[in-house]
C-alpha cells in the first residue's frame, strides 16, 4: 500500500509534468476508440449488406458444381429443387431461400445484339435482395410471363427500351441452342460484380429461364438466408449434414465474398499501424516524463535504497506510477471518445458514400467492441510496464553513494 | 567486535584521473560506542561512512559487521542487512517528501514486509519530541524537526549501528547541540552504536572516541589506537 501511496502522491506532486503524458495517452486511446469503433460499425453494416443483399449466409449447389467449369455447369444442377426447398424450409432457423439458374448467351433487339450474362430467380426472393432494386421501370412481376430487368448499360447497348422485348439466344444442356423473348420491365445500375458487367447483365424470372434452357424444376444455386439472430457459425453443422444427406455441397458467405475479408484485412492493418505508432510515441513520452521525474528524485531513491529498500521494491514504485498514468490516461481517453460517440449518435451518424455493392449511401456510428478496448487498455499497461522497466534499469545504473553525493 | 574495517582502499575515477579517497584504513568499533569521524571537507569521512553503511563497496579490503563480510553479499541481501542493522541520518535529512512524519518513520518497517508494532513507531516519534507533528509533511517542519524525524526513522528498526553524516551541518549551533544531546541520550538508553562525521571541533567533544581523517587516512584516533 505504501508503494501505491508514494506513487499517487508523487504523481499528484508532479501533475504539471505528468499532464503531457496523460494527454498523450488519452488522445491515443481516443483515436484508437474512434477509429476502431467506426470501423467495427462500418464492417458490421458491410457484412450484413453482403449477406442480406448478395450472398445469403450459405449457397448450396449440386455436388461437383463449384469444381466444374462453366461449360459443364448445366451438368451439375439441383434437379429436385422443390423437394430440397420443402426440406430446408422445415427448419425455423431459415428465413427464406433464393434459388437461381445462371445462363449466358446473346440478347438481340431490332438492330443490335449483345452478349449477356444473367440468371433466373424467384421475383419475391430477389426483391428482398439487391437485385430487387431497379433504376428505371419496375422489377419482375410474378404473372408467369417471361420478363427481364437488364443492366442500364446493357439496355443502352442493345438499343432496346423498357416495355420492349429482348430475344435471348442461349446454349442448352444438350448442346443445342434455344431462344425466347423476354419483356423488359426495368433496368438497374451495378450488378454486384462492378459496373463493367452492367453492360451484359440480365435478371429474369426463374421459370422462364428454366424453360429457355430446357431444365424445368432445376436450379444451380440455392441461396440460404437465416432468420434474424442466427449466424452462419450457428448453422453450419446443420447445413453440412443436410448437404451430405442430399448430395449437395455448400459455401459460406465469407468464402464467396473474398473482397469482404480483404477489405477487413486492409483496415485491420491500418488499425495495427495506428496502434503501433500511438504506443511507440506513448512509450517514449512515458519514459521521458518519468525519467525526468526520477532524475530529480535520485536522492529520494538513494535514501530509500540506503534504508533497505530493494531494487525490486523501487521498480514496483516506478511501475505503479507508470500504470496509474496509463490507466488514468486510458480511462480519460475512453470518456472523451464516449462523448464523441454520443455526439455522432445524436447528430445522425457518419455519412458514407455508396459502396460498389450498394446504390445508397449509409451512416455508421462509433461502437467499438468491448474486448478490443480492453485489449488496448492491456496494451497501454504493457507499454507502461516496459517503460518503467527501462527507467528502473537506468536509475539502478547509479550507485546509492553516488546519488547521495548529489545533495 | 561489532565492526571491523580491514585495509580499506577506495579509488574513484574523476574523468580519467584516479582519486584515492580512502587509503589503507583499518578500524575496529565496539557495540555501544559513540564515535566522531573528524576531518576537513574532502578528507574521506563520508566515503568511510558509506563503506561502513554498506552503500558503497571499497575498491579493496574487507568490511565485517557482526562478523559478516558485507563485500560478499548480493544486492538484495545487503538491502535487507542495512534495513535490519544500520540506521542512517543524513546532513540534509533526506526524508521522503510525499510521506508525513509517521509514514516516514514507519517506512523502514513497511519495506521489511509483514506486520509491525504501530505503538513502537509512536513511542519512537515521542522520544524525539515530535508527537504533535505526526501528520505533518517534511516541508511543514523546521530543520531541527526534520532531523529529529530522520533520527526517529533511523531508530525505529532498533539497528545495531546508526551512521550520521554531518547531522548538524544544516542546523544552527543551538539546534545542532540539541541533536547531539539527543543522540547521546539515545546511545545511553538503547546501547546503539553511533558514528557521526563532522568538521566541527566543538561537536567532537561529545564523542567517546574521535577518529581524525586527512587525505583518506586515519592519522589520529583518540581513545583507541589504529
């Protein structure tokens, strides 16, 4: 207790000198809190957008589909989709399914033809994902007729217009060619893989595409959306067992959305660099401040040593001062950051422009995860401990008698 | 024999010049003695006190205290040895400025670890006449009072030896005389060995033995031969 008492009183006595260290640690902690907090929120929203708008939590395929090249894709279809759908939807942890059948070919208007890549989907399911958002016109209607929503750029290149018909020529699984007319109900911007593909994008209703390709009742991809509060980790075992039982294979959303993990890694790297810079600056400031304080207290240290205080006990006093500084600085930094977070919250959040996957801008708040902040506390304490060790080693270089002669 | 110095030499390096502070000092001190180290500034009396107090090792020679050769002790063991057997009184009092009188006096017992007798601490503070100032910080005390706190701190562990480096140098002559009287009284009551250094001839008269030092050598030891 006496060591803590000495440390506290010395810190209070040298408050002016210690204010710089406290301010530095506080600013460092505030910066880390705000940066981490906004990144965490941004990636949480990004992840939810990737899952709910694009990939679902899981995608199921006929076994061998993911290894097959595009020419053989039609040989790996889930032929009994309605049976699979019925079996899957018995699980209350599933929200909805979005079956898809991909195709490619040529879409022709009156004068021009363009290469197209697209898929057929169930309009109600797709309407709940990103492809349900149209730029012009309307989304697909569930009236059983052959319809399509084209990329805005694809529509422009083909010379067609909304309400017109696109004749689609595609390859069949049997190797022959097939064609059908699709009524254009609307257009969209972006297509999930960058604007480059907007010039060949087409989404149509599933039954019409099945009919076009001559594979009624078949799909190549089943996108599984889990109910609110259920994560991919929670459900992966059940999905794996289901796939094994029905001759299917699956991919998790994070295996498909590699860009998400890459983006996260870039931001995490930035966070590590920022943390390292702040900690290095902190360690130098702590060493400098405490070292100057201890140099002016060498006679006091020497007196303590003369009356029997061991080096370990002196190191403990220095460590206490250093830890009190870092914990106080971190706590103050978190409080300042909490105030900033509150201001961001009441002012409606930080505005972000639309990402490549979304057409709408969005807002994030500053909400770091508690274990991350706890880890920063621990890091600052470790840095302080290292700083106090450096000071102790420097202080012990002088002999007791040498320090007493400085009187 | 409580203390025995054998052929002590101490050499410092000042820049690249070797300064011989102590030359071939041999000294035996009995328990309960009251000794004055007398000599001008720079004569080496502080260095001899530091060597006696185990806060500085001699360049050569051996120091035996209670029969133990302190040169062979490791740092932690030497710290514990100082804490148990040696008390220090410094010229500038050297109190811990952030602790009050009571905390300063009990500090040597606190660092020892374990429980200690608080009544004993209070009785030591009373014995130096500071019972009204227990909660005062050093900067709230006069020079004489500070030195009394330093004396109480040195006494509180009931050490075998108390070393005082010019204990009255920063005090007026009246207060200095009272401090020496106090040390003499404590020496008589507790039988603790006192060794103090001074260059004041008047103070040396209080001592039972006066050891005169010049240029690092003992040249006269009144009351006992070298």
